[in-house]
């Protein structure tokens, strides 16, 4: 789609795993270590536009990537979130699921994580206002994730 950063490849996040219809991207400005995005290759705004097999693939792939992230980052808790359409806070009209790993005492109240996702919306991606990882750190993380997931692409 014309102005979509995911479709135009205008994103800094790096693919570390994929499946037929979805990609796993490591967030260049993670809320917490491990913060990743699951994105369909096809431009859809809503989960309601996915076929049933695509939806099942999304759920299965998201869980599989979460298993690998939990292992690599030595975590055992996580949040998943997606904002589906504008009234729900979606600012980028291409479906994406956030996987946010959680660590003991990472926030004073474990329920306070959502504002960290939301406050960063604004520019191309929701990472615009968080500190970006240095190239070297990003490469190290993506290498570990690709090794763990057996990713062969890119
Ligand atoms: Zn798109």
C-alpha cells in the first residue's frame, strides 16, 4: 500500500524469523529486552481481514516466536497487544502484534506496561520516542534470535 512503512520497507526493525504469511521483527527501540513485532506480509489493517488459516498461522507463529524470545532473553512472562483500528489506538494501518517480554519488578505495577507502548505512537512506528539500540547491539541480538529460530532468510 502506498504510504505503509511495512509495505515500503521503510522500517528499521530487522526480520529474525518468518513463516508463510508473517514475519517476526526485532524492535529497534525495545520497551524491554526482547520486544518484537509480528507482521503479516499482506497489507491488512485488522485481524478481521485475515482468513481463518491466516489467523491460526498468526496465533501459532506468535506463540512459537514468544517461546524463542523467552528462551533467548531468559524471561518467563510476556504481554501480547494489538490495536485494531483507530478507535483502539491503531496509528499504523498495517496489522502488527507486539510481543513484550516481562521481567520481575520491571515496573512498579506490572499492569503499567501498556502506556509504554501507547506513549510512543506518533511517527512512522511506535518506537520513535524510545532510545534506539546501537547497530552493534541490534546485530548481536538479531544474530542470536536467528540462530535460535533457525531463520534462513535475509
Ligand atoms: Zn502495509
